[in-house]
C-alpha cells in the first residue's frame, strides 16, 4: 500500500505581510514615511549542489527562526512545508515574503522533520528506498540546523511595509554535505546530518519559481500578483508577490501558449483565487531609499497557469518516460501529488500514464514546438502529467490522462537534459554517445517506437540531435557535452532530440565532493591561501574525491594533479547592484547531543580561510568538503560559487 505524506499544516494559515499588489514600481510599491516597525524578507530555498545518488529527498521543514540583536528569536516561517530537495538542484523556490520586525538578524535556525521522510537512492539505474538513520544510528525525527550570517552581511531590515526595502534571504541545503550513503547494506543506508548555508545574496543565478494563486493583474502596468504558496502547499498563505511581465515572457494557460502582453492579458481574464500559477523568474536588484540596501523585482521567463499547471479534479505525476507502448507511458522516478488530499508520494516502482487524442499537451517555456498532441510525448522526455489516479493490484501507480472522462487529462513537456560525449557535429546537428538522460543511465531507456521505423529508433550510442541555429561550443570528438531540450515526437526520429542549449564541460554546473575517513583530519589541504586551496591527496585520512559534472564522475586521483579550487567572483547586475555573491560555510551541520556549534557562512573567501585556519588549529577535524561551481579541465581549476566544509 502507498503511504501518505500529509502536509501537517493543511489547516493552518500563515498571515505573513508583504509586498503591495498593483502599480508596483521598479524600486517597490511606494515609500512609506511612517515607521511601520516591520521589514520584508524574500526567502528562497535551493539545493546547493547536485542530487548526487539521490532520486528523491522528501522531508518536512518545520520552521525557520531568525535571531535578532534586539528582538531575539523571531519566527520567519511558522508553517511546516513538504519539500523534495532533489527538485531544487536547478532552481530556487520563493519560500515566503515574510514580514519581520526591524532588526539586524545574526543567525538562522532551521528545523527539519525526518519522521515521514521519503529518501531514495539510485541502484543499478533504478530508485531504491533507503533506510534513514542519524549519526548515532537511531531513526531521526526533528533536527535543528543553526547558521550564522557573515558578520559583514547580516540581515538588516528597515522600517517599511513596502517592498522598496525588501531583502533577499537565500537558504541553500547541501545534500552531499548533509548525508552519507552506505551502498553495502540492503537497502542502502543514508546517515543524515543536515548542512546548509544562508546569505543575503544568492550564490547562483538559478531561476526562481514563484508559485501561488492569482490575486489580480494589470496589463497596463505589466504586472500580476499572487499569494505565495511554495512547493506542494495548497492551503497556506506565505505572503504575496508582484511579478513583472517582459515582452518575451512565455505563458502557457489552458493548453495554449502566449508570449508577452498577450499572455498577461489572457491571465488577467482568469479567476482570481482559483487560478494557480507558477512563474520561473529572474531576479533584478533595484535601489532603495536607504544607502547600501537594495531590493529587487522578479521577471518571469515563463509562466504555467490554470488547469495546465494543476487543479483539484486531477492528480499530478512528474517523472521521466523510459518506454512507450502504444498509448501507455512507463515513467521512472515519478512523484505523485494529489492536491486536494495534500499527498506527496515518491514512486520507487515505475508508474504508468495512459494518454490519448484528447490529452492536452503543452511545453514549458517554449513557444516554437507546436502544434502539440499526444504523439508529441516520446521516450526520454521529462513530463508532468495530470489525470485520474489509481493503484494496480501489483502496487503500480496508474494515471489516466486520456481526457476521456469529465476531468481533463494533460501532459506538460519539460526541459530534459541529455549528457554524453560528442561523436561528430555539423551545421544544425550533432551526434552523441549518450551516458545519461535526466541522470538516469541511458541503458534504462527503451527507445522502441520513437523512430519512423524500427530501424530508425534512437540508440544511445549514436543519438542524433537537431541543434538548429544554436552556436555550438568548441568541442572535439570524445568531449563531454550537456544538451537541454525536448525529445522529437513519437514515431518521427531522426533527429532524436531538439536542442535548446548545448554546453561544454566547462559551462556545466559541477560538484567537487571530498570525504575523509574516521574522525577526519585537521590538515585537509595541501595549500590554503586567500586566493584558493588544494586537497592533500597524500593525507592518511583522505577517503575519496569525486568531480561530478552532469553524469560524468571523475576520481580526482586520476587527474595529473589535485584541482586548484578558487573562489568565484561576486557579480553585479547591469545597474551595479549585487546580484551574485559566493557563499563559503564551515561547521558541524545539524545540532545533536554532542554538537552545539553553529555553521558559519561567509561571502568573502579570505574571511572563510581565516576561520578555517583558526578551526584547524584547535584542532578540529574536517570530515567532508563540497564545492559547487564549474570545472575547467585545461587548467585543472574548479571555480567555486559555494564551498561547504563539514566538521
């Protein structure tokens, strides 16, 4: 039987104050000349590195408490939220727009609940539910993580109800630093001790998802406003947010795609309160009346809304199509979410989705794939389907998305990543030897039926990609490439895939994961200066070092030398205001009976190095290092936008 992961906050509401709704100017709603005693924090959450071996990591985040110099502990997120952290590796989620007392906040305390956690890892190309324990070997329940802000970049809120002084508050959870996976046990054992960073600027430029029901819109002002309901939440209000339409914003609404003002016009004609939206946005910092303080606005790159996104009459299922037989899709690594029942369930068994001519098919974030129909869905595609859920006698999740009943069936095609080595390229095309699609090994995909004939069905060893007018990176045969886009319609290959972006190894997000054995080491680095560091591979406690780039895994001991890790440089927006700042953190992770110290986050690498030097002199050993950034093979350099050192 399936277990239900209930949102324990389904009957609670968070009355969090936030931004204005209409007529919001670029710098905010207005200037409030009265001292409100409150400020606004835009809280976002992301997974700071890749998902690694995890295929699901569903936990509840019970609370976020900020500690101020004047007010002490203040609740910044009183409503528990169910989160799948594996879905936050390529984006951030707007968690809340919280109204908080005017204060300078120095510390954040995040409480996570593993009581009903759903953690699965990949074993031989398939998800397997893991056994979850804490460092003592006990089954974990609630654990608290305490993080100190960089002393030079603490969260200082100014007195206003307007967003003219709203500040970004970015949380990043590091799955690799938070967990140790033992594959020698059956099932695999995951030892959890959460590790995260917190900063007033993000350490990345990921798109930010802003989800929630529509409040109102203004076509003339080019804005629309929503209640913030992050993740899988269907009942709570975690503030409101106004978003700014762009001429190229792509809207998918009611099964139809619009661009720019035409999409906002269509959205403005839908029902406020009942129309659910999800905007995938960029963040533009903007000046405020206060010197040295910047706010910002959110620009949607694309928006999915209404029944195309979700409704209360159907259930949703997101995953990867690994086979298609007739009108039945086999979907691996699926997450089932029933909105009305507030159920979130990860499926370790492959699921089945039935489609038909009446199935509404759309594509997220692209206006050039149409017209689309049920045969636009082929093997290799990442999808979210909606339909009528049932459970077979064998425990397989079944979803009827045919649209044959009173309830509408639909499928959203979503950007899919193909990773492989280049075989050859030409004008408008390339051929790949594919290692993985959406992190699943290429061997799990049965491409039968994708081709015009059986002889033309795709093969992983010679996967043909239509690159159109894209400018391809310089690459030689054998070089790794990451391709984002959509699979060709069922029964039409070749080409096998339609590319929206092609990236060489040096522009694919990478992780460097190093572990030391036993109690760790207080001398983990061969070099440690204000400009970079290198790992001491000769250290007796060195256990493993792995570079992960897409589906590529490189043992750093096989390289000519240990990579040089250098800090990424903070980047301003076009107006000169802070947009991106690296975050470097060191600490013990979650507080346990034997650990009470906090994690310390820094935006400056020199201050981080000073802290490491002090820590290791104690001596306090390091057990893990996880860096996130980009790897350049030609110089053997890893440029890190974040580094987490676990003590």
